[in-house]
């Protein structure tokens, strides 16, 4: 209304899918065409939003492991995806016990940092080759056999973006915590987190229990109100775009949002990895999205697109 428009169209990605779903639930008559990409299951906000991260990592990791295996002669990480995975887990365990100082920086590469970088570089298909090189450099660093090429890879990975004037360096992290801790209640049972993390570590070794571990939200002030109930009430005006192998918002969460929205939404899945769906090489995904935005038409059946580039 502030813009002088009766309705707005909206494109949300990641956390933005929750924001869009909440707006469309609060103001169903104000939402025009809504695109939600890389989706949050609104039933899990926020203490259970990471429940599927272990499986999401297990689904996505082989995409990078296959790239590393194809370059075994150069990287030395293993000749098959399974071998690369075993060597990665051994390296992470080794760095958990003995972090390796990164030359020229104040950093020491621990297992947790190895996993964090891995998570981040798995979000985009174009960074998978860099991730494979990073694993090799990390292994050489742990061995005390860092090469000049390894140093360049580490410098690329750990280079900080230019600081924005007046913006604190921790702005993104604190903003994220303010959102997820302030939106909903979290358990304060520290022992329960410890048990959950141990069980999650056993089930999904690639994430080592992190998704189920305790967050700062366990000590956050109580939210001022209950989360908005996302519902399927309203016009059929939403398309859900979801990759099959998304380690940040896994496939199951996209299906969860589709279940909540019901007839309000059409679902477009892609046999692809990473956190972004539109513009990632699938004509099927892109055409379905553009058709919806230009005509408002949604397929009556869920669409699953397989015409994605190999990565």
C-alpha cells in the first residue's frame, strides 16, 4: 500500500521463503505472484530447522567428492567418491584433535572450520572445484607439506571481503542469530542438546553433530509473540523451487513447505545440487518460473526437472 499498489509480487530465497510465506499467510489478498526458492519448512521454525542438515550434507557431498576423485592424480584425495569421503572424514577428525596453523594468518584450521568451509562452498556448483582444491590444501597443511599452489587456494578461501563503512564485521552472524533466536522459542535443556548432538554425529558423520548442537538461542530472551502460522488458505499464487541436493535447505524442507501450502502452491523440483535453483542451467526450471511470472499459470502436477548440467 505504501507503494500505491494493491498487490505485490515477491521472490524469496532461503530465509526469504519463510518471510514470503508469512506475508502471504497474513495478507493473502495482497500477495500477487510469489516465487520461493531454497525453502524453509515453516513447521520447524527455528529450533528444528537444522533437523535435515545431516541428510542434506550426505546428499550433497558426493557432488564435490566426484569432482575431487576425477582429479586424484593432482589432488591425491582418492580415486572414487567413497574414498574421497573416507579421507575427508579422517582429515576432519585429525584437525579436530590437532588444528593446523594457516601461514600468514591468525587462523588455525580445525575440523569445525574445515566443515564450515565445506558447507559454504557446497552452496554453489561453481565453487565445487575450489572446494576439492581446498580439501587437498588442507590435507597438505595438516601434513606440514604446504605448496605454493596450496597457499594460493587457502588465501582465496579465507580472504575477507572488503569491509563496508560503518558495518560491523560480525553483522551477518548477529543478524542471523537475532532472526532465528527472536522468532521462536528454543529449548534451554543443555543435556538434551548434548544427547541430540551425539546421536546426530553417529547418524551423519559429515556434519559431526553440529546441526543438533546447542545454539546461542538457548540463552536468548523469550520471543515477544508466537510465530505466524503459515497456512494453505488463500489463492493459488505461489511456485516452490527446490533442488534435490541442497545442503542449506534440504529437499525434505521444500516438500514440507509444499505440504503446508497445499493447493496454494505449485512445486518445481530440480535434480541439482546447491542452494539456488533458477538460472542454474535448467531450461525446465527457468521456463516454468517465467511462465508463472508472466501468465500466473501453475502446473496442476508437481514438476521434476532433470535437464541440469553435470557438476
